[in-house]
C-alpha cells in the first residue's frame, strides 16, 4: 500500500508540474480584460522620425505643373540579357536628417519629423499653394519602415513593413513565432525616440491586456528580443541528451532510495 501511495504522489506531482508549465505557454489567457475594456483606443498612425527615408509624389490634372516637385534620378540595374548595367529612372527619395528636415524641390528645407503621413501631406500641399493653381494630390510613404525580431524565434531577422503598421503579434508571426524555449511573459521591446532616447520595455504575451497597452503597435526601427527560458539556459551548457539522461537518472535514484527506505521500515501491523 505504501508503494502505491508513493507512486500516486509522484504521478500527482508530475501532473501538477505539467499544468504549471502549460500556463506559461498560451497567449492572451484572459480575453475578458480586452472584451470588457471601456477605454478609448486611438487608431495607430506612424510618425516620421530622423533617418526615415521618404518617397513623396505630387500629382495634378496637368502633369507639367507637378514635374518640378517630382525629381527623377537614374538608378543602375544589371541587365540579365546583355550582362551590363543599364539606367532606369526612379523617384528621388528624401532622407530625414537628425534635426527632422528634408530638402524638397522648390520648397527648400521643411521639417517633417514628428508628423504623421497625413499631417506631412497636408503641410506640403499647403506649401505648394503659391506654385500650383489647383489642389494637388500629395502622397508620402516611408520607404524604410522596418522592425527586427531576434532571440528565441524560429526565423529571426529584419522585416520591412509595407503598410507602415504592425503590432507585436504580427512581428512575431513574421519571425515564425516563438520556439518552445521562448519566454512568453518576458518579451523585450527596444525603442529609440526622435530625440535619440532609448528604452527597454517588458511585454507579457500571456496577458491579454497587452492588446490595449501603448506598446502593442511597433514603431519603425523597433527591436523585439525574446528571452530564453531556464530550460534553454541549461541546454546551452549541457547537451540535450546529457541533460535528459542526468535528470532521468537522478529521478530513478531518488525513487529507488524512497522505495528501499519504505521496505526497510517495519510494518506496525
């Protein structure tokens, strides 16, 4: 009877450990925190920052009126058929300097840092008023909107975001999701603002409230780092097979010692 009780206790302990480990795996474990949220969540709109690369186009019903504001540069491409470089026209891109300015044709230096795309378009459209009789169509795009994901993910790397809007879950999906060794409750977000100030924010993917936090959407040039769990830390110094072997051996030795001690104990009956 004592041996059966001992086995029952061991199985119960293993079951409790497995349940405890499972709680650290699923994302967004308390969806009611989001479903019952009554606050207002503003729509995310990326802001232009220093070192952003912008593509700006101006269009009017009279093409000749917009030509001075759409600079074209010649880019070299390798021709597959003739095996030599050829020139192909492309729109000029504008690099935002450290002070937040760009040099735009005719208008000169204009400050765009801190503005959203819509705000930058409205500002340029207003400044074009004295030069174009009609209301032009101005389009501003960020050509180098990218984020980086590294650590315990299946496909780490730097990813370009074409729609200039990405959240933390989408970024991890681009990187192939977390490995089994990734800590879901300790995702580190490294961010640099327009003034060059850096901060590291800890994010917990198991808590659904992350959907309502101000760091849910990523900014351009954000870095996401997934920390390894204790199992990966142990495996980094000892091979997987060696770790499993030592763990199994120690458990068997402990169980054998307990059984021997129980059998040696005289029965009171």
